[in-house]
C-alpha cells in the first residue's frame, strides 16, 4: 500500500481560490487498490512552504509526493520535468516577499529532474481525453521553490518518488480575468490528478515518448 | 411560452465530434417556465446549412433562434455581435467546397447585428462563473454563413430574435491537438447555453456594458 | 496622378508614440509614377477624429484614402475587411470618453466593406517578406469609428477607394510591455504602407485568394 | 582584448534560412574597444553541433561564448537562464534523428546556469528599445543540447563565460507561416547581439532585477 502525499497551495496573487488546493483536498483519503492519498495545504510563502512540506513528509513517510500548483494562463495539465535552484519572484508571495535570484538551497545543484513517470502520466491523461503536456519549466516562484526543495529532500531517498504538476485556472477564475483566459473544470482537474496518482503507483520507469520543445 | 430553436453543426475539419451539436442536443426538449427548446443539427456545408435552418424555422415558428458553433482555439464562450455578407473559407466545408469572397446573400446588406441581448448574456455567464466575452467576428466560414443567413431571414420579423454563439473545443478534442489548446467541459457549455436561452427569454433590450475591442 | 491620403492617429492609451502616425508621416509627400501621398494626423477622439478626416478629404479631394491605426498585440500587418456601425470603447479615448454601444452614424447601415484591394495588398506584402493577413474585425474603438465614418463618407463616391490597415507596436513599445509582445520595425511598417499604396493604385478589382477565418 | 565566439545554426525544420546564423555572421570580425568577435556556424545535428562547438573553442580560445538559436514563435530576444541534461526532440534534426529522453552528457549534472550577465543584458536591450526577457527554458532540442554541452565544457574554466540567446523568426519567415507569427528585423537582432556582447564584456557579476516567471 503506497501512501501518496498530495500538496496544494493556498490562494495567491489576489485570487480568492486556488484550484490546486481545491483539487487535492477533494482527493484527501482517496484509496485505490494499492494506494491511499493524504492531502495537505502549503502556504504560498518562500521558506514556509518548504517547512510545511518537510513536516508533512516526516509525519506521513509517503511513497509518492506530488505537489500541485496553479498555472494561470496555461490551458492544459502540465507535468513538470525539472526544478531549478533559483527563486526569482515576478510577484510578491503571501508574506510580501519578492526574492530575486537567490538559490532555493544554497550550495544545492542547479536542478533536479522529476522522478514521476512524466511521459506515462501525460500519455494516460490524453488517453482519458484530458489535455496534458510535459512542461520544461515550473517557473521561478513558490511552485518551483517547493518542487526543488522536494526533490532536494528526496535526493538520497530513491524509493520515494516526487514531482510537480501545474493545473490551469478554474472557469470561475478565468471568468474574472480582463482578457479571455483558458481554464479547466474542477472535475477534470480532480480526474487528472487521480490518473497521475494511479499511473505513478502502477508504473516502474517511464514511457519513452517525445514530450520536449524546440525552445 | 417561447419556442427556442437551437442549432449545432455536424463535425467538420477532421474532428470526430462537434461540441456545438453535443451541447444543443443535450438541451432538446428542455422546458423552463416560459420556454421550450427544440434542437436541430445543421450540415457543415455552405448553402445546405441555410436550407436546413430555414426549413426548421418554417416548421417550428420559433420565437428565438440561437445558432451554436465550434471555435477551436478560443478559450471562452463568445457571443457574436455581427454577421457579415461574405463567404471566404480557409478550409473546405463538408462537401469539399472552398468558396472565396462570395456573398452569403447576393445583394444583401454588408452586415446584420445579433438581436440577442449579447451584453446581458455575457454578464450572466460571468456571474455564473463561466468565462465569456463578446466577439466582434464570427469568421467567414459556415458559422458566419449561417449567422448571416439567419439574420437575413429574420430581417422583417422583429418579433423573432436570433444570434450566434461560439463555444470552445471539448477537452477530448484539445487533448488530441499538437500544441496546448484551450477547452471547456461539456457540462459548462450546456450550462452556458441554458443561461443564454434563459437570459434571452427574460430580457427586453440589452444591458449597456462595455464589450468591445480596441482592434 | 492619384492623390493618396494617409491618416495616422496621435498616441493613445498611455503610449508615448503611435506607430501609425510615425509610419504615415514618413510617407508624406512620397511620389510614385502615378500617385502622390499626403499624410494627416487624426486625434484619438470619437467624433473629432471623423471631423478631421472629413476636413482633409474636402480639402485634398483624394483618389484613395488609407487610414492606419495601431493594433498593439497583433504581430503582422492586418488589412481590415469590414467596418461596423458601433462604438463600444474598452478604454477611454483621448478626451476621456468611454462610449458604449452607440452607432458611429445613427441610421447608418450595419457595416461597410473596405474598397481597397485587400487580398492583393496582403499577397504583395507576403511576397515582399512582410507578415500580413486579412482581418475580419477592426474592433469597436476609434479605429473602427474612423474606418466606418470614412466608408460612410465615400458611400456615394465609388471613384474614391478607402480602407483601414492596422499595424503592430514598434519594438520600443513592446520593450516596455510587462509580457512578451510582438512588434515590427518602423522600416518594415513604412515599406508595408508603401506597398499597400502602390498595390491599390495599380490594381483594379482584387485578387480572389482565401483570406478568411473559421471564426 | 576579449575574443568573443558567436555561434549560429544552419537552417532547420524546412526553413530556408536561420536568423541566428544571419545575425552572428553579420558580426564576424566586429571589434569593439575591448573585444573582437569570431562567428561560426553549427550544424543542427545532435552530437555534430557540439563537436563543431568544441573544435571552435579549442581553436579560438575565446573569453566569451554566446550561442544563438532561432525560437520560431517567440516575439522577443530571450536570454536563456538554464540548460538541462536531456535531449527530447519534438522534430527531427538535420540528419533525421529524433532522440527521446537521452542525456546530453551521460553522467552530467541535471543543469547548468548561464554565466552571462543575463539580467544586465535584458536590461540593456530594453533600454535600447529592443523587446527582451529572461527565458527559463531553452527547450530540449539542439539549442539546449548545444547550451548544455557548452556549459559542461566550460564547467572548470570559470574565466570563460558562456550562454545562449534565442531570437525570433525574421519577418520573411513569419510571412510564410499559416497563422500570424511574431518576428523581428535582422537589423534589430544584430543590434541585440551587439548589445549582449558589449554588456557581457563590460559587466562583472550581474544586475539583481526580477526576471522570473510564476510558472
């Protein structure tokens, strides 16, 4: 039985809601044949977010950790490939900090790759009719910060797989944007994360299927 | 009791499904306090589409006609403002025709405005959390062709209101596109058209609320 | 000898410069074998813009009128197909007015088509290596207002051809935008308008070449 | 006197021209007060591109290496922050190879950061009126392959600074695209690379200015 830790952030950047938290909290306690899900909210604050993540990992000793975050403006589920060791905030975090060009972990390596089966997840999502792609950048804000900190924490625990998935705005968020903006229904986002969990738990290694970009 | 005619197209451009038809057929027979919906499919063929529309209007004598079409790539519900008297097909219709720069109705006026309460519909959709905006162009393909032909048929029947609404791809269509492409769930598109119908039936005149573009 | 009147707007929407005016003023006095260009600036003000346009037409008695406007965010030269009889301002004009859903000309027809050879212009621009396309909407702000008012003024003067061309931001404008935004060099925009003038003066009728949109 | 090696690729993906090569070859031999530029073309072929780059470095012993590549669809000059250790080709390279999920350098670290002053370059470009931004991903095709291989080669030569800059399509390339696509004039791209070279040669360290993304 795999314990799967899902995390989602509190709302940020003036949004009243965060689709990542809405999605993962709907899956808290979800049991499959070979896994059980525990969901936790993270603050959208540099440093504090990682502290909360580390505490949850210590407490729950999960087999899989999938951090989920909002990518307002993207139209599909994007499974992140790589976290990089830099905080460079284009907006303030929820404590007002705008960190520029500081490492997430001083002395840490430049990057970590996701250890989720990212190609298999994208493949399974598309098969299920949910738009999805591999993303080559998780940005440089709190999402990447958590993704990098997660992979750094797991660096010498190869039995625990981890990674990050970005999801679009909810329709009600897009409805308040000044220009037409893509969104996805909560039901499809919940289904997408379920598929990501199930695919991870049932997959060893990954598919070898193109998922890159020319730039 | 208002009779509301909804039309949706058959699939076109290699798509196996058309969200417009899926949406309107789900509403066939829907009765509200003051309306009943009848839904009809139109062929995605210049000329034939209008013939089918005219036959349905003659048969049903509706009070409101809302034609619905797929706008692959748009992210929100777009309520069309104006139909123009030109067919200029960027792709072949379902009979293989690629008409270029022919009038929809020879001798007809350059354009017709929708007689739906387009601002009230957009307002109601956003209030309901569904992304929506006014669109200043319905293109120059079969959608605009039907929109123009509809408004031309209604030109001396002011008691019958008519217009056109474009809707995005379904998620399963977007999942097969080579690049990330916006979509909307079928449930939200059905809810959107219900709101458009109800708003039209309950509104005389229209809201005066900005809905234009600088270009 | 054709007299060609080119118009460009003063800056608007907090921009310090308007590429349309920069472009057309560079062509003031330009003579070809069969034409001479006169360029005039228009205020970005509903009503006043048309008054200035009409005065210029009365004074200069041009054979061709091409109004040029800035379409910030578009990436190519867009030759407009149709003007519609509505002012619906998403931003304030330069006198602070935000007109919503008023006709440009009370009692005027819904729309007017450009009488420039729009397909021949787009074809010639692409042949010259300048990105260009036909646009099905000039928006509902002062650009469309001038385009509609121009075509209304020319409605019973078929010997005078007129139309509207939108051009992108200049690079220095795009460099100040908060997100990556397309632009075009002033040299290419000047060359583009020269080609539009020359093509108009040398073309009777228009090419029949697809230039429409599915939506 | 700094020797600056600029590289640009041969055309790829059915394009008849590559703006990167057109740009850097225009600067071959350009001398400033404190630098001289040498430009070399690289094949758009996995492996061979790096072999050619390494040979040029061995031969020229440059102080600065800036590899330049085409990013068709981007609208501005994008100064890349990070190279990652993966080849995942969405299209075939010029020898027909479509490598999927192979490391650029087996056993190499996940990523390398650019050692160019990326923030200072973006700042200088915008000051000069050229649209520019920091990019968090150079993709996973031959551009990233060369960027990663370059930084790996320089990993124990801190005196040699290196990095990668992506540039848009030329206007004549965008003019042949089926949909409106951003571009930049060759003159502006040449000016941009000159500014990047001069900024690098005159800057120690980097500016600390926000240049990140939320995702």
